[in-house]
């Protein structure tokens, strides 16, 4: 069995075509032209309903959603925001972009926030971004209890966690605001795009205006059916003309590509989880590879697998990577690949970048392999076989027969 292509995404469902044709014909690509029911507005209503949130705002990327979330919180300039030391560079970037200061917190061997370090740093900050990196959910019960007690708002970066649940509740709906990505490597692919969800009328009104709802285009943002629309209208009226416009809107074509994928989410989650758990069970048979357990309240939605190399030094880790590469599989070790955007020491745009010894140690042995939901069992076995053989090559080369 040859190795599958793990980089290309699933085809966009054929059901997207009539709407895309209609948009090409009408050239009605801007979300605020149609009097109502523009594809972007329909996407927002459908996404909010899917997640069980009151409001959604679709924007140009998850980075834009994170930036607008921070701006919506109306924090004073240079306020500190606690973020995990293991996340994508977009997260500290959004904090810097919003004229705020990131404070980095240690992450454990299981890729999740170290609650002791989080607790120790919480008093310095005025907001928190929890990044569910690669879909690994941090302990949201502990985090929400700590933050609620101090009245610190929590933004969830769920870019890579669509479909993950915590105690049965959708990730992204536990904090004050949740942010998701439609970039091509995420569960729903529009090339680019993002969306934020919240139950807070004031926050969403601020984010809507700053996303580029100039004049009274915000009138096209509705409260969900059965909700009191008064709160939202009052919030828009309160913020009219008071906020800058950053123009981070999503266009109708992107929404037309995203909407037909929403009914596919449940299947992608189910298959992605089964694929991940199957490969995890194979890798865990090796003494040198360990896939951390999920937390008990968590049901994951993985489209990749992360595992730690055990009892291997840096030279052995490098040899493992090249043995896998020789067999045709690219294994990324987060801390070992040059200029990796998920290694905190490469976020040199952050002032006073700290050292995080525990997170660094994890990054130097944590491997990342893409595992899209569309893979079949023989393809999963081919990937697991390569990983097992590569680790065997390095750690237990077969003795030559005398
Ligand atoms: C992809 C990703 C982002 C950024 O999403 P964009 O839509 O590309 O801006 C942020 N955080 C995490 C954890 C991601 O995986």
C-alpha cells in the first residue's frame, strides 16, 4: 500500500454549484447588497444554530475573528492577555494587532494548558485566549471556574476544533466568544474564512460594526428566531459611529462554498475520530511513541495526530524524522523544524518573549502527522507502518545474522 496524500482536502460538495452559478450570474458578491438572506447571513444563522449559540459573525479568517473578539472586549491599550505557549502564531499576532500584550502560559506533555501556571499568571491579565491547539481541549471546567471567579473574559480559539465537545457542549460556546477557521487545513474548507460565535448582544454588535458594517448595514444582522431582537438593536444603536471599521468581512462566494459543508461536519468528525483512535492504538503499541489520552469530558474531532517520542535524544529524533521521510512520510516535530510557527521562540514580534522550559521540552519531542477524515483503513495502516518502521530503524535496528 502506498502512502496516501494527506494534504489535499475533500472536494467541495456538488450541491454548492447552483448557488455559485447564481452568484456568478448576478455578480451579487458583497454580503450587504441583497435586502435579506445573503449567503453570508444564511451561513451565520446556520452556524449559530449548529453550535447552539445566539449570534455568529462570519469574517475573513479566524485571525480576524480573534482580533475582533479582543477589540469587542474593549480592553485598555496594552492590557495583558493570557495565551498558551503552544499555539499557532496567529494567536499572539491577534493580541499584538489589538494593541494588547500576550502573556504566555506553560503547556503540558499532553498539549493542554498547565493549570498551575495558568492560575499563577491569571492575576496579571485582563482577558484569556484558550487555544484548543490541534483540537486538544484544555480543562475548561478548571479554566472557567478560575476566570469566572475573577470576572476575566475567555475567548476560545476553536480554529481547529469544530465538532469537539466538552461535557456534551460544543467547544467554542463555553467562553464568552468562540472563533473558528475555514482555512483549507481545517474541518470546513473555503480557502480562507472565519467565524465567531457568542451569546452576548453587546459583544457581537461591536464586532459586527468593526468587521465593516458601516452606516446601517448592521440592520441585516438579526437575532435568532424566538430571541428578543431589542437587545441587539439597542446594542447597535449604542455603538453607531463610535467604532473604527476594520473591514474584515466575508464574501458571498466563500459562504456559498462553506454552507453545503456544514451538513458534512458530523461525518467528518465521526470518521476523523475513528481514524485518529485507530492510528493512536497502533502507535501506542510502540515503547517509543505515546499518544496522550484525551481528557474525560472531551470528545475530540481530530484531523491529524500528535504523539510524543519517548526516551529518544535529539539525534535519535532527527534520525526518526529522516527515516520516515525516506519512506515517504513527512513527520513534523514542532520544535525541531526550522521557523515553525507553533514554536513560541519564533514569535519574536512579542515583546519580552519569555522562556517556557516545560513547553519547550514538549515541543522538542511532539510529532504532528495529518490524518484527514477521508482516509481508509489500509491508508491508515500504511501511515502507522511507516511510523513504526522508522522508530524501529532508529531505536532497535535488526541485528545482522552472523
Ligand atoms: C489555523 C489556526 C488559526 C488561524 O486561522 P486562520 O483562519 O488561518 O486565521 C488560529 N489558531 C489555530 C489553533 C489554528 O489552527
